[in-house]
């Protein structure tokens, strides 16, 4: 077998061997380069000490931000796994102040090593351990972190960064945020904060969650918050999208206890450049809880779509409803049609609010509908209801009252130092009466009203009387707290006002409140042949009442019967009242009423007894000195031409000592007291006969001419008893008879000039002679 001949020097190498050797050499060289690079970089990172730059970093923060950065621990850089920079504990002060703005137990940055080789700073995850941040806003609206926000520079002016920075994930563990807002008066904190964000970079969606406990002292809030969903951030497109949102809030908020609130949303998208754009799809909110008074409350709202782009807003049909489980259940539903328009003129063709309380036809039931097109200025927070239609039915008392009003209303949000304002005008029919109502709202929290009505029957608006067989309910509290919440400036003019069967005409006056004092001023009315004027002031903090009232030539019988339910006085009356009282219930007010009152009545009568008839058996009863007792008798009355009395009231008891009653037959004085809370009286009438009656009993009364016969009236107001005190009248009668006889004899025996001085001295002769 012949040997293969060796290739001769200079002969060409086969192509396959050359390529293999070249590939093998290239791979070997690349591996050597990688080993050299990684080894060199490892040596560099292992020998790099970031603590050498702590002082420089602290100095830069101090010079540029005027804040103090403290890094008491050792900054660590770990190569594997993964490349991590740890700061240890740190704190950052407020601007130009030693007070702490933020602190944390540790801050970890997990870096992408390969991205660093491409001059990109890619933070795969930022982890903050137990951060504590104090966010504050002063009364002028300035936040304590405003100086840390980037300046409003254009991209051309901004200096380029040597590294591209991106953050993929953010994690916060056991954080605490303290919030103090002096402008909005909000103070409290969020603790146990747990935050995880993914999808911050790269255009891919990632999950996120947020949890924490909110505890605020102003307003009083104690809730647990949990939010989950997906987040997709695209910094290159300046876009942020939240999807599959689920928010849960549990706890207590002002006005609602044991609240359970859930929010579900399909998506929320925000684009910041080149112009702000926002889209929202399929939002639904449901809330349940209990009010401060223990009533159950349920609220649900749905918004299918919302889109904001440049200066244009499009909002889908909105629907919300609320149910209050009170003694008379309340249901409120708000619906709107789809709206669109520019930011300053968003128009909704129709918005409608339906309210229903209780069962139709029953006392306290309510059903009405408010509808109008709506135009919104979102920039100025203004609202225009150009064509209001308000219709419905109310049953405040025993029978339903219809409502049919139309008009317009506007609301203007706060602008600068000026507060929010609003105004409205309504006219139409209320309970069968033509009515015009206008007014407005202005800061600081003041309501202005102007009411013009043809006729108002207040009896129709009173609750029906309770059955007599039912046990007496405790007195209701006069709650005036609403007048402490806002100021009021109201005036009213009513053609005819009905109250408890009384009808007053030309009623007008003013009702004002400055949140400290409620004043019903210059109230005037015509009725029952006379006129009425009144002023009432209430100290809202002490609930102290001051009443000044005067009346002239008023037929007193229908007024007293309407107010007290009793028919005991006739005539044309004039009176003045200057009274004070204090209390939160009507019985408390009655028990504290004090002041003065004056009553004058002309051509009237006191019903229930006939004083002249009581005195007819004078001779027999005087001789026997036997008191006569009588009861109030229907159909009996004591007529008079004039009556006047002044009353001094103290703690609900009215005392009088100057009664003066005049009639052709009698002159009556008197003194005594009337206990208003207990509805009892004890009064001593002192009648004297000055005339005579013809016919039966006339001679008996003639014997009493000039004699005072006391009559005591005692008992309850509803049915007092009358006692003629003949036992005390005998001495008066004998003294008067002797006086008359002696004066008559002096007149007969002496000339007038001689008899007159002696006649004047006669009464003194019997002083102290008779008991």
C-alpha cells in the first residue's frame, strides 16, 4: 500500500480547516475579552466605595435644596445577586429647618448591570423600608415639598443627563404619611402603608397594589383602604393606564359609620403630552353604612364613559341612587343624559332628580321631581340650570299639597378671595297658592331668601293631632342648630296667613341670622279688626328668647280660643308684651318666662260666671256670714265697659295687683297669680257695686252700693272655682251703711258749706272699728 504523499510546503490549506481555526480563535478571543471585562468590572465594583461621596452628596443637597440630608449608616454596594445599592437609614429635613420632612430605615436600589454598560441607569426595583413622610400645606396653599419639584423649564433649556434613568418597580413597606393641611383644615395620617408598583417602564402592564389605614382627627376618619389593579406606563408616549381597578374602603367617615365602599372600573387612562387627555370606562361605586342616628344608607353610582381631550369633554349618561332606611324610607335617584362640549361650556341636555319619602298619602310623605338642562363651566366650577321644572306632592299634615314651580338657578365657584355664590328664581303654585321665591347664596355661608305668596295655610303643614288614647309623648326639642351653621337674610310678604283657625292678612317681616343670633324682626299683620306687631330675638348658643309684641283693637275671643283652646274673654283688646325665656322645649320655655305684660279690653265680658248674679242674695248671706261657692257655668258672663291689668312674670308665674274693671253696675279691682306651667291660678277679685239693677234682686244689690265683696277664683285654668267671701264683706257693708247714713244726715241738717268738710271726715271715724 503506497504511503500518502505529504503536502509540499507552500501548498494551499483546505478552506474548511481555515474557517474552523478562525472561528475557534475568535471565540477564544471573545471569551478572553469577556473574562477580562467582567473581571475588571468586578474588581472595579468591589473596590468602589460609595461612602467616599457621602459628604459631597450631603453638601450638594444642602447648597441646592437648602435641606439637611443625614446618612448615619454605611452605604453598601453588593454585586451578586443582584447588583444592589443600600443606603441604610437616612433622613431629609424641611427647607431651611431642622424639622424632619422624610426618613426611612433603608432604601435599596436593585440595578441592571448590563444596562450600566450601555450608559443606562435601569433600576429594576426600588424598595423603601418604613418610610415616614410629613406632607404639610400652609394657610396660603403652599406645600412643603414644592421646592423639590422640577422647575418649569422647556426641554431645550434642560441639560442632558449622562445616563438614561428608568425604574421598573417600586415597593414601600410599613410606610407612614402624616398630612397637615391648614388651608383645607385636614389633619391626620396614613400608616401601615403597603405599596407595590410594576409596569413603570417598557410599555408592558404590571400589577399594582396599595393598602393602608387612614386615621384623621380633622375630619374624623378611621378607614382601611385597599386598591388593586394593573398599571401600564409608557414614558416615551407620556401615557399612563390603570385597568381592572378594584378599590375597597372600610371604616368610619363623618356622617357614616361602619362604611363599606367598593369601586370597580374597567380602565383609566391619562396622557400628559402634547396635551392633557383622560379616558375612563365603566366606573361603578357602591357604598353602604349607617348614619350617626343609626339609619342604614346605601349609595350606588354608574358612569359608563368619560373622555377629556384638549378643551373637549364627553361624558356618558350618569345614574346614581341613594336609599335611606329611616322611619319613612327615603329614595333619591339622579340621572343625566349624555353630555359634551368645551371645558368651559359642557352641556347636558337633561338632568333629573327624583325624590320619594314614605308612602304616598300618609303624613310626612314626599314625592317630587326636579329637572333642567345643565351647563357646566368646569374651569370656574360654575353651574347653570336654565329651565328648572319642580313638581310633586307633599303630605306634611292631614292632606296632600301639590307643588308646581319653574324658574332658573346659577352657581358660581370661588374665584380668588371671593367665595362661592349662587342665585335662583322660582314661581308657580304651592298648595293652591300663587308663589314667587327668589334668593341666593354667598360666602361666608349666608343664604338670602325673598318670599311672596298669596295665601299660606300653616295648619295644612302641621302634623295631624295624635289620638287621645295614646300615651303623652315627651316634649320635642326646639332644634335651632341649623341657624348656627349658616347665616340667613330672609324677608316675606304673605297676602293671607292661616294658623290654628286664625286668619291674618298683609303679613310681612324679616328673618335674619348671623349664626349667633336669630331675629324675627318687624313682623306686622292685620286681623280680627286690629293690627299686630312683633319682634323676636334668640341667642342661639344659650337658646335664650326675647319677645316684644304689641296689638291694637284686636277681637280677643277668637285669638285666645285659637291659642289656648278656651273661650273665656270677649272684647276689643290691646296689649304689649316684653318677655324673656330660655329652654330647648316648650315646657322649659314656659317655666322660665319672665318680664312684663299689659292688657286693656274694651266693651267685653268675662265668660263662665256672672258676678252680679253672685251678689244678689246679699242681705241673707251677709247676716249669716256664709261664703258662697260657685262653679263655672256655660252661658254666664260678666260684662264690662273696660278692663285693664299689668302682669309681672317670673319663672312662669304671672302676678297682678292693679286690675281695674268698670261697668255700669260694678267696679272691680283684684290681685293674684297665674302659674303658666302648672296651669293653675289663685286670684282675689274685689268688686264694688256702684249702680243698681231694676227688677228682681235690685234691692239686694242696692244694699251693697259702695261695699267691696271679695271673690276668690282658684283652681286649674280649665275649670276654676269661684267663692264669694261674704264672711269678709259684713264689716265692709256695716261700715259703708253707717258712713252713708251719717253723711246724709249732715247734709240735711247743715248748710252745704258747713256739711262738706264734715262729710269728708266721716270715713275716718270708722277706721279700725271693723275687721
